[in-house]
């Protein structure tokens, strides 16, 4: 288990930044491209904006 969720999100963000810009998601709340993909509570995939904290699936 990571020491904090911020460390884990940081690793995911680094991976997302290296992707092609055409495949990046943007936050529906603030429009930021700083989006991390995370495993949801029910085992599904969710997304979280690391700029504003908005989450969605």
C-alpha cells in the first residue's frame, strides 16, 4: 500500500503525461488535462482531476 494516495496519483499522473495528447482526458468540471485513472471502490475504473479534485467514472 502506498504511503499516501497523493504518491499513487502522482505515479499515475506521470504515466498520463507521457501519453499522446490526442488520448488525454480533460476534467468535465474545470477542463484540466491533469487527470488520473484510478481503480474504483467496486472494482471499476474511475478518473480524478488532480487539479480540482473532481472525480467521475
